[in-house]
C-alpha cells in the first residue's frame, strides 16, 4: 500500500511543477507567443498583459487548491485507524457547543443517533457486548497498541511505590473537552506517572482537533467502530447508552491491554480539584490491599454546599454505592468485568449485586470532581436542580502523607457504626424546625422506602436507589450535613441488607 501511495504523490507533485512552469511562461510572453517587448510598449498592450497575468494567477490558484485536495484525498485513502498520536494542527473554531452532563454523570456525552434498527430484545443489563476489533497498523500490531506502546514504564524507576496510572478521558463531540484537559494538565504533578489518554468516540473532527492541539500533553486514541448499533424497539431512545457502553468497553480493553495496573476514568465534562491526583495516589495502596474495595471515586452525589462539611477537606468514606464521575479501578477488576461487559447502561449494570459483590468504594466528603456540562443522553436531567450545585474542593490535602488506614474495612466498620448508632435519634420534623438541642452528630431513623424518600426530599438529598442502594450509603447509612450539624440517615441497627425492590 505504501509504494502505491508514494507513486501517486510523486506523480501529483510532478504535475504541480509543470503547471507552475507553464503559468509562469504564459505570464511573461505576449499574447502572440513572442518574447516580451521593451518597457516603452503601449499602455494598451501593457493593460492586456496585466489582465492576462491576473487570469493566469487565478488559474494557478485554482490548480493549487485542486492539487492540495488531491494530496489530502490520497493521504486519507488508506483505511481509518483507531488512534493517532497528538500532533500540531490548525486552530479550531472558538465557538463551543453546549456543555454536557447526565444524571449519573459517569457517562460520556452522546451524539445525535440515527433511527435505531429494530430487533427483538429485552433488558440488556448483563448481556455481554461484543467489543470492537482493534485495527492493525502496517507493522502488524494493533494501531492503538502502537500508539500506547510509548508508555513503557509501569512503575517509575521500577519502584512499585510509584505506579504509572493513566488518566483515560472519554470524549465524543464536545470541543469543551478543553476545560477538562486544562484542569488535568494544570494540576498534574508528573506527566510520566499520569499520562493522559483521551479516548474519542463519534469521529467528530472539531473535537479531535481540540484534543490534538494539546500536542505531547495528551495521547489520542479513537474508537474505530462507528457503525450503527441494533437496538430493541423499546430501547430506541436509549441508543446513546449503547454507544457509550461500547466505547467504554473498547477503551478499557485497549488501555489495560498495555499492562497498566490501574487507571483513572474521567468524562469530558468534568473539572477536577487541585489535589485530584494526590487523592488517588493516597488511596491507591488501600484499594490494592483491601479486597472489600473495588473503586475509589472523586465524587459525592450529595456534595452540595449546605449538605457537606466544607471544613472537612480530608474526610473520606466507604460507600456501597458506585459513584463514578472520576474514579479509579484496577486491572484485576477489569479482568473480572470484561467477559460480561454489557451492551448498554454499564453504570447501572456495575451496581448490580452480581458485579458489586458487597464491595465498596472510597468517596470524599468534598467532591474532587464537578460536572460543568448539562446536555447529554439523559437531556440534562436534574442538572439545574442538583448537579450544578456540587461544590468542588479548593484546598490541597496531602493524602499521601495522611494515615488513611481507618478506611480499611476491619477498622472502618466498627468505628463508623459505633459513631452512627450511639448518636441520639431525632425526628425529621425536629431537625427541620431547629428543635435539636445538641450540636453533636444526630441520627434520623428510617425503616421503609417511603420514610427514606420523605426524609431525602425534605432535606435536599438525592432520593433514588440503584439495585436497592441509596446514593452515598454505607450499610444503609447516608451521612450528610444540615445547618452545620452532622446527621446520619440510618436504618435500624440490625440492618439485614439492601432490598432490591426499593429501586
């Protein structure tokens, strides 16, 4: 393929040289083909020559434009590849498309999908999705492998205490990805330890140019399968979620396929806190050591000002609810999930008991990520009512120098549950009316789904369940701040587990 392309390019360039020479000769000869006359020729003849010269210039400009188009077509004639390294590109338009966010906020942004192909089908959660094949480069290796092979180190200086943790940014068709990348680069302590890999779906040129404008600061890989996805008739309006799941599966397979021990997943509409990387570095050893954990998330679903202790920058929790929105996972977890990766709704699927297996995530009191988008596959649901009020932590905490052993399950459960159930019980009405006489932590008890819903709606908390698990809950307990006081919304002390019928 390469010799043929080279011959075509050489041929086009030869034609270009001949055209340039002929244009020049025509411009210096008279209309009768003779050599140019002396400078004292008549003004009429001079005017004719000027007009003829202008026509030649226009013809030459048109020919040059056509030649440029021919060269670009030749270069693009080869098969599309899945990824390209960052490189200098022309400036992109400054106008941004609307921001993007979804209720779950873990999801990258959806594109306008064509009408779905109808096929019989039911609930797709738990149905493995065929992952897109990775095209091969000319040397026989998968193209994405060739691009990512530049990251040779798995540990800095071969020291396991300093793992190389790629940050995988999921992008689609938003040039506002630059806001996310600006933050990630600004706060990154080490480009060697935290390579930024942007995985783009949608094949949007403006977004691709925005990403490539960062040159060596980021590496771009592109999801190669842009084919339409057959969707069951009842799921047609959810086609975006099918494409998102396909993209996630492909990108995780590609990155983990290079031997990395863990990755941090970020969506293209997220801002990050100054200690974003420090947070993940500090919690990494616990995630690796404690097998009752399966992720670390930078997000707090109830992280609105007024519901959090804004002075507790270093406070972290265990959570049974998978938060997403800037989270770290290990290769061991990916090896477990990859064979059964779902066709759609991957975030709801990952929260199911079959995947969670009673494991927990670490989450912060003050969020280390915040979404700045609004429009997405869920049409910005709850963004104006909730997501835009999430408070991003602004203070740097040295988590790597902090003792976080209290998050290990054997230590955390006893201390956390003791604190919760030794707190005095108050009613929702007493709390709302300011009738609580202590400033110590207090507890509001709930026993039914309706009681929980009433309390959360009155207090401004997220009130939904996923596979029976309330957002941010640990062993059924939701911790939050109200009027400057710590409150635990908690089930009875003899709690038996989550009820799937509450979803």
